C-alpha cells in the first residue's frame, strides 16, 4: 500500500495551489495521527481517509474515498441493531445507514461509541469511534469527522480483569502479599477458611497462620523453590484463628514486573481435611481387614519384607505362624455367617493379646490368620523355644470357650504351622510356603496342634507334587490296572469279585493305592479315573457273560463320593452298561459312609434310579464312619461290608468281637447281605461263621490278581478251592 504522498497533496500540487503553513501543519498532523481519521460529507461519502485508517482497515485511499459509509467496513447486523435502538430512544425512525452514526451529533455536536470494524481481510476488531461536525468557513456544516481508536487490547485486559475478579471471589482462599510478605489483600474464602477478617489479616505476614508442625528445613526448601522457579505447591498444616490445626493444599507464585523485579506473592489454598480422611479410609481398606481390623495380606507381606531386611542387619531370628481354625466351615454352615464373623472377630482380639507390641497379627482371608514374630534372638534353638511358646499360647487361647451371638457357649480349636527365618535366608514366598506345609502337618496330626517346618516335610511334599504331576498323565499313558479279589460264600464258593485299582508308572515301582487314591480325590482326577474303571468293569462283565464259569458272578467297583455326586452319574452308568451290553444285575457299586452325610435326597434318588435297572449297592468299610441304623433304613443298600480293622482282632479283642457280632445281627435283621473284609485266618472265618456271617473277602481266599489270572484259576478248578486262592500272589 503506497501512502507516502497524500492524494490531497497530489491534487493541490497538480493545480499549483499552495497551502498555508497552518494548513500544511494540520494536514501533517492528520496523516501522522495514531488514530484512524475519516471525514465524510453530509451524506456519508468519504472525503478523507488517513494513513492510520488505511493501515488499520487494510484499504487504500482510492478504495475508500468517494464511497459511502458505513457499507464498506461496518457490520450491517450491528448497524441495524443500533438503528432500532436509536429509533426507540429518539422517538423517530432511524434508517440503518449513515444516519445511525450522526443522529446524536445533530443534537449534541458530538458522539462517542464502541463499534465493530471489519478489515479488508475479514478480521473483526473493536474501536472507539468519536464523531464531530466539520463546519465550513462561513459557519455552515461541511460534513463529519470520525476519529477511531483500536480498543481490542483494552477489551482483552478488561475481560481478564473481570475474570481475575471472579477468580478472586472463588471458593479457594487467596492471599496477596508484597515482596516483603506483608498481606495486602485477601478474599472472602480466606476469611471463611481461617476465621481472620480483612482488618485482622492485612498488614500481617502469612506466619499468622503457622501451626508449628513444619520445621525450618521445610520452609528453606519452599523458599528455595520459589527463588529458583517462582512457584511452590504442596501439603502444609496451618492454624485457624480458633486454634484448630488443619491440612491444606497450598500454591505460592512469585509475581515480577516487566524489569524482572519481584513485586508480589500470590497464594491460593484449600482445606483438604476431608481428602485426608478419605485417604486414611482408603489406606485402611487397602491394608487392613474390614471385619477384624487386623492387617491384611498386603500389609503383612510388606512388614515381612521389612522384618527380613532388619533381621539381616541385626542377625535376629524371626518366626512366621500360619493359624487355621479347625472345622470353621461347619460352624458357618450350621450357625450362620454372622456367628462365624463374630468368632473371627474374637479370634483376632485373642491373637493381639498373645503377641508383643512389635509383632504382627494379620488375617489372610477366610479363617486363616498369620502371626509374625520378630527379634527372637540370634540362636536358632532359643528362637524355636520362644516361637513354640507363643504358638502354644495362641493355641490355648483359641481353645477357650467363645460366647457367640446366639448366647450359646462354643468351643473351637486351631492348627498352627511355624517357619523360622533369619534375615533374607528365605524368600517371602518360600517362608509362607514352609509355614503352610507345617500347617498341613498340624492338621494331618489330628488338628489342634502346633508343627514346625522341617526339610523332611518339604521332601514329602515335593514327592507328593511329583506324584500328582505323574498321576495327571497316568490315564493317557495307559498306566492304570484293574485287579480283582474274590468274594466267597460260607462254602468258600466264589460268588463275585471286587475291582481294585492299581497304578504302574512307566519305569517305576507300583504305587500303593493308599498313596495315590486320596491324591486323585483331592485333585479331582478321580472323576476321569472313575469313568475309566466303570467302562473297564462293564466291558469285563460283557466278557464274563460269555463264559460258563463267570456268567453268574457279580463285579463290584468302588465309587468315590465326588464321582457319585456328579449330576450325570446315573447317565454315565447307564451309558457304560449300554455300550457293552453288560447285565446291570451283575454290577455292584460300593459306596463309603461319607457319601451319606450330604444331599441325602439326591443320593437316594440316584440309587433308586439305578436300582430300577438292576444295579446293586454295597456299603463299604462299615463301622469306621458315621453310618447308623437310620442310614441303613433310608438308603437302599443290598449289602454292607464290615471293615477289616474290626476283623483283624476279632478273635482276641472282645470289643472288636462285640462290634462284629452286632453288625452281623443288625445286617440280618435288616435283610442285608453282610461281607466280612480282611479275613486272613481260619480262626477268624470260624468266628464269623459261628455268628451268622455268610460272605467273605480276604487273603484267606485269595489276594488281588489281574483278571486273566483270576479267570485262569476259575477254569482250572471249576470252583475256587482254599488251596488255589491261598497260592495267589501279586
């Protein structure tokens, strides 16, 4: 844009006209003024458009002079709105054009208002527009002069001030000091939070609020941060006017002028008491058991790590006790969870009374608690004695009677496993595992006992883990075998046989049933194993049905409680029988007494469903469990088996003899076939025969052997003789 020579100057020079020095001076002032100056005639046609106006709006002299205003650079919507307002104000119609700008000038000779300009590039900005009349030399009216100044920055600053004023009245307390920390201004939130009015605070220093909780080092760090970065924020404790100490979140900013000199400090702060309470509650929920208020597992592990580190430095031995309440589930199931919770709370209280202040009692979950003992001395023997003393104290305390919410007195016991540690000789994981192993041994010892971990325990458990790992592959590797042991009548004639499971791992000795069957039941592997036995037995019954010497024999298999409780057990039995076309009447299922304790109706229903197709049932190991006359009446058993533990001493122990004779009498009365297990001598057999027993099983008649050997003996002897069966060896 070329504005070096004014078009007015050009026109005058072209005519040879010379202006007076005064006119030249006036013209120079107009051209170099900081404001946009626009002159129009009486109709609004632009006569003059100075350099500042050209720069501000982006238009050249030639683009504006001679054109009407306000169409060129005014907002038509704003002009129309002003026209409507003026019409109401002046009581006459004002057209939305040039008249809007000069209507007040006609009355007052002057007008000054804020307007919006639109530059050539479309940018909008605010101006303060002053309009006056331009008189001619004869006192008439030549036109109008408009002087506009850009007030965009002023508007921005005013808006910022309004925002700052609103912020100052916010909910956060605000404090402004000079460079020497004298309070200059506070807001209402400051008074509300601290209790100090403006009159009480202004002129004072912020130390007015000091609580004394922060030391000199704290304040040195604060002022160092302000010096280096001009900013500090953090948590601090201050004191209200009433003396109450409270936590607050404080932010301090240093204010400097254009030259970089410190002029003020501005502080904002808020009361975080509720936040601290919530924080404390969250911490408690994260690290403490909500029922007993004892530390939870997370906090226990943290303290255990610290105790191990401390023990390493001090060479002090510590102990970890895992405490498990015996048969707690039974209490919950019979008396309800509220009663169980009450017991757990009382257990926690007793634990705290049994340990020192520096020790830790924690709840891991359920009915399992942990106690950590520290600083038991530097000698392992002495530490063991101290740990055992505390463990026994705890065990005795937990055995004391409990007064439960139902008003009844209740007795409970606990099993405790103990593991010692010295520094970081054991990882936390290993330490917990060892204590758990010791707990397992305490329970295995009959419960209500204290046991210490030793390497023999670990070895036994490692062997158990290895055995379980091998057991999981036994079926797929075809390592299971089924042996049979004959059952005979009073004439020693074979009437059936019991299937007995054997496990022969590849490359290893045969594993005893007492070693792997409980493991299979605990791990759930008994389910696929039980199905395999059922399938094998049904296939064998089909083969027996085709042979003269075996077609009348029954085959008994043991069914675990876990297997029998499967919803589809009846379907499984029927499917196996149908698969091979086996005679259901030749299949006998031996059940243990433990099955009879739960879900009685379901058990009876399954038994009757299988009875309907011919399958029979035998109650195994009678006398060792919980079975009673009511059980025998309710459950449709065809046979009961007297456990071998009673037969072993039946000829020498009057108590065993009395039990056996009573079982036989009871079985006969209930029309049950009674089988005596574990018969090994003629004297035992004679006693049993004399007391009415009619069926027998034991080494006297034959040891468990593979099916092929069993069948071969039947073929050789037609019917089993005493000699034949006594010669059988595994």
